[in-house]
């Protein structure tokens, strides 16, 4: 029998991956530094690879996954647009991405703790996504 926690954790990871890709897509047009652009593009690629794995697993459970909530998407979009209206510097972009990564790590750890009965494969994906977010946050530090 499939544990409901497995599907719930996979859904939350799916929403998190989507949020990460959308956030990167929002800021990429403003990036001036080549190294920063490369770091964001590579992270986006890794998110998309993980998204494909998530979709495959969710498909096995006949589940479509989960999109980020409209509130989360709207708040992120508004914060990004407001900040970039006043300052399109790479430091502002790095700050926005750092804040997003920190929020993602916190949220994903909460879901890992909440869905303890999820299978190990689902937990591993959540941990990989957390690691991606932590790595991107570290990559952003030199641009702050």
C-alpha cells in the first residue's frame, strides 16, 4: 500500500521545484554578470531534471503533482517586481534568490518532518532539492 505521506511529499517537492524554476526565470533577464547568469541557468537545469524525476514518480502513483499556491506565486512575483523596479543590480538579484532559497529549504524541511511515513525515494528527492537550494544560496553569496 502506498503511504499518503509519499504522495504528499512528492507533491510539495513538485511545487517547490516549479517555484524555483519560475523564480529563476523571473530574474534571468535582469542578470548582467555572466558568472551569476551561468549559476542560475545551471541551477534551473538541475531543478528541471529533478522535476522530470518527480513527474515520473508521481505518474506511477497516478498523481499530477502540485503547482505552487497562487498566494506564494503572487507574493514572490510582487516582491521580485517591486525590488527590481528600484534596483536591477546583480546584488539585488542575488538577495532575491537567497531569500527564495532560504524559504525553500525551510519549507521542504518542514514537509520532511511532517511526512515522516513517506518512502525513502521521496525523502531522497526532497533532500536533493534542499541541497540544490542550499548550494544556490552559497553561490549567491559572492554577488551580494
